[in-house]
């Protein structure tokens, strides 16, 4: 029983001792912020096209 306890403690210490020290290169949320940036770009394009269309409609009605 004492040997089993010693082995169990040794396994637990080895398992807890191995930790990854390398930091991730990019934050986890990087892809989400990239998608938000792309959405903002698309929103700008859509607003520009809507303004152009409004101008065309206004010029036709005058």
C-alpha cells in the first residue's frame, strides 16, 4: 500500500510539473477581432453605395 501511495504521488507530481511555458503567438480572440474589422469595412462600403444610390435617385427626381 505504501508503495502504491508513493507511486501515485510521483505520478501526480510529474503530471503537475509539466506545463507548457510557451505563450501563444496571438490572442485567442484574434480571429474574432479580425472578423469585426472586416465587418466594419463592409459596413463602410455598403454605406457609401447607399449614399451614391440616394444621390442618383435625388438627381432623377429633380
